[in-house]
C-alpha cells in the first residue's frame, strides 16, 4: 500500500540547508495502524507531507497504491489527495460558523455527488467517528475539543480514503479527551482503515499496532507494539 525507499528531504532557505529526512525506508500494508513517534524537529511532519503527496522528497522514492508519487502530474496529484488520502491535522481547520454536517461535506464541494448523497455520507462518517447525532447541527465553535476532533476525523473519512494520515491529532487536547479520540481511531482500524498517526507522546503511540520511532531524520526503531490490544485502554 505504502512503500518508502531511502527518502531524503533537504530544505533550503537561502544559504542554510536543513536535512529533515536522511534516508527513510519502510512499508505499510493495507489495514495497518502505525504510529510515528519522535521528538520535536525529528522530521515527522516532513514525512507526513510526503506520505500525503503534499510535498516531494529531495531524493528517494515513494509509492502509494502502486503509483510513484513524484512521477505524477499536478492533476494526478490532486486527484490522489482527493480520492485516496484523508487528512486529520492538529489545528482542526473547521469552519466555525458552519454546521458539523456542512464541515464534513466540505471535501465533496467540487464533486458532482448529489446533495442528498453528500449528507448521507457525512452522517455515516460522523457515526463512524463516534460523534453523537445530537451535535450534527451544532456549529463547530459550539463543540468540545474532542468533539471537534471527531468532526475532523469524519471529514477525513468522507471520501472513503485508502489511507488516513493524522499529524498530532491529540496535540491540543487534554489527556482524557485524547484517549477518547484515540479510541475513535482504533474503531476505524477495526473497520479495516489504514491509519498513520504522528505523535510525540508514547502513550498515544501505544494505541497503534506498530510503532516507528524517528530521530534526527532517521528511523531508530520499527517495532510491533506488544501492548496493542483493541479497546485495552478505557481511561
Ligand atoms: N519549510 C521548512 N524550511 C526549512 N526547514 C524546515 C521546514 N520545515 C521543517 N524544517 C526543519 O526540518 C526539521 C524537521 O521538521 P518537522 O516539521 O518535520 O519536525 P517534526 O518532527 O514534525 O517536529 P514537531 O514535533 O515539532 O512538529 C526541523 O529541523 C525543521 O526546523
Ligand atoms: Mg510536526
């Protein structure tokens, strides 16, 4: 499903070069739930932008669903982002004065899917991200942090993406709410979604079945999470 071969990313700002990734290789199979953990500045978001086809590596190859992403045209790239990838970011990026349902339908705006079907899909996605139906007509500024994050997850699900990428989805949440959101991700995993989740918190990483540790732009460890058990954490 995902294959990275020797990814290198060098940022250039004037005379200053920063090598954010120094040769990163791994594979992720369909249906896996992987967390990528590492300290601030280790290259996590850089990697995520490459995985999400938002940026290209300086060298190395990245295959998503059999396509080498750096060989795609701009049109093919945006098509790929629209149809194959669901993003959940730390900053929620919801429209504050639109209802929950409208926010979730947003990615379908420029499609020819009929309104009725858009709404049906949004309801389904919200159900799958465990948001209570009583909140569907709230504006997003009338929700708690955890509820907002579940709306963001639903929005990422609306295209039924092959892969869900989440960059610090619990970064702005208190501990209890973080765990609730992580349980929503575990639910999605159980339904067969492929999930790659970035965090710098070991406790959050433990929700995944596999943990890749990044440090200074290289993979330090890539291990099966022996503590993984669906629904093991309920605090
Ligand atoms: N656009 C950019 N231009 C120059 N340097 C950058 C750019 N983006 C990131 N970097 C540098 O690349 C390195 C990796 O950054 P990255 O954002 O991938 O880290 P991260 O692991 O996501 O950190 P955090 O946990 O703080 O979000 C850092 O040294 C950062 O300063
Ligand atoms: Mg980051």
